[in-house]
């Protein structure tokens, strides 16, 4: 009888606020984002980078106010698909489901390419072994799949440890820079409108938004939260606050480190070593070597977080027949969506395998193309989510005017602008100005239409099932 019960749903009351926050912050990859997107924000936005991150933080915080309020009333592993259904209707929810699947599969596949490239380079630098990135990719897909199969608490503990280390190494850098800077030279110029609102603001802001991707996954763990009505909203606020403060503080510290130089020119000239060089100057060579190692663990944390999130999406969508019903099965011992997890691992191998067969570059093609597409899709999904909060509030009156209408409208407007920037500057996001990659934004619309059409099929299937029972 116990096993039958366990197979009906995910493990309830297994995740607290800190566990969910670990998943979310791991998905944002503070260290990986600082080393990857940070230099781009400086190269495009110049000294105003800290202010640009602050703008992105405030826009997402406004969105999160409504997002968290609505999540108190809609508790499901279906995430945005379920929220949009409640706020804008089932057809819109089905479209959101299609976009969500595209977004997370693309992000997951792209980040596997990043890890494979970093892993191969690490093996060569530290062990003197030349390993093909394809082998690294297949090995890490298998390892992440194992964690996705097990109890979610195992992943939460691993992510907690990895997150602490990657944040700690950057906090050490921040403290070292501030401590070694004369009080009279602590400059706040990076937040001045004259520094922030420059010609490169559009592209810089787009990359800043990229660094927050993943925070919206808090709702995916609602069914496993100890107290969903409190845990999910609180985890959302805590995650946004930590990520926003962290990025703003770290970019401000980087700006201080290059205060006597043309930070925009330096970032543009050597994006790979931009942060490493500053860290070596203020903290030391050993710290920089440790930082290079932690970049790999940071990317692994992202993979683990996204894999768990998407497994729960598939699990929830299977319950409504949006995807094959067997994906809603739960492991009798681990209470994990193990069928969805294994299916996702296979799907990932197929996507990444296509780039392997095409002999593509893991960074220039697999990572840049897929993460660019995934970022655009998630921004579109968040914009739909903001509209859904307003729709839900108008229909049910369950959220206050500030939480349910004003804040999400302001946040949604900012997110819609980010979508516009992502489409307009998609070549900058993917690093490709011609060829197949330039058509990738259309896949978001295609995913929405397919999701909408699939929803009607799922509705008929669900009615047939109920009739038979």
C-alpha cells in the first residue's frame, strides 16, 4: 500500500526554503555568470554595469511579487504552464507548456556543451590528458541522470555545497577589492544614469537578464515543499534578493578593481581573463586557480538544477496527457519522477548528439546557439507569467492590487522589453550573424503553436480517459 501511494505523487514536505533556494541559485550559476556574462555587460555597458544589474534585479523583483503571490494559490510541479493556465486560460497554458519545454531543453543541451568544453580544458591543463569533449558530455549527462533518478534531497545537498563554494570565492574577491580601496576612492559612478544609459545599454541589459535565468523554477517544487504557501513565495524572494545583491556587489567590485583604467576597453579585449586578472591582482594566483576549478563545478550545478526542474515539468505535463502518461510515474523508493528523468537524459543525448555528429564546436555552436534560444524562450515565458498574474487577480480577486496588478504589470513591461532586446540582438546573444542560427527565434513561436495544438489532443485524451473510468 505504501508503494502505491508513493507512485501517485512526488515526495511531499521534503524541501525547505533553503533547499529550493539552492536549486534556484545553482541554476543562475553566480560564478559561471560572473565570468561569462559579466565581461560582456562591461564590454557593452561600460562602467555602468553595476547599475545595469540593479535594473535587471528590480524588474525581476517586481515580477516576483506577483509571481510569489499567485504561487500561494496555485501549487503544482507544472510551473509556468499551470500558472498561465489559471491566469489566461488553458490554451495559453498549453502554449506556455510548449515554450517551457523548448526553453529548458535548449538551456540544458547548451550548458552540456559548456561543461564539456570546460571539462576537456581542465583535463588538459591539470591532468595533462587530452579528452574529446564528446566523451566528457556523455559522461556528465549520465552522472546528472543518476542524480535526477534519486531522491531530490540528494541533489539539494550537492547543490548546496557547490553553491556555497562558488559564492565564497567571489565574496573573497569582493572583500579583497573593497578592503584594498581607499575609502575616498570608493566610487558609485557605476550607478549614475549618465553611466548606465549609454548606447550599449540594450545588449548589456539583455546579458544581465541572462544571469537570472532559473529563478522562476521555485514553483516547480511546490508539491515537494514543506509548506508550499509559505516556502515557495519566500524562496522566490530570497533567491531574487541573493542573486540581485550578489551580482550588483560583484560587478561594483570589479568596477573598483579597474577604476583607474578604461574598463569597457579592457573587458572587450579579453573577456575570458577579465575577472581572472582582477582576482589575481587583488587576491592571488592560487585563488584564481581555485576559481577556474570551481567554474566547472558551477556549471555542473546548473545542469543538475535544470535537469531536476525539467523532469518535474515533464512529470506535471504527463498528468494532463500533454506528454505521454508514463512520464508521470514516480519511483516507489525515491519518490522522484524517474521515468521523466530517464526520458530527459535520452532526449538530451539526441540533441547534443546531433551537434556531435555535425562536428560542431561545443561553445560557438552548441552552447551559444542553444543558450541564446533558451534565454529568449524563458524571457517570453516570464512575460506570459506576468500577464497570467494580472489575469488571475482580475478573475479571482485573490491577490491585492499591488501584488496582483501593479507590480506584475511593471515587471512584465520590463520583461517584454527584454524579449524585444533579445530578438533584436539575437546575433549578439548567439555570436552568429548569418546562417541557421539566425532563424532560431522562430522556434519560440513554433513551440507555442505546437503546444497549443497538442493541448487540444491532450484534452480529448483526458476526456476519453475519464469516460473510460
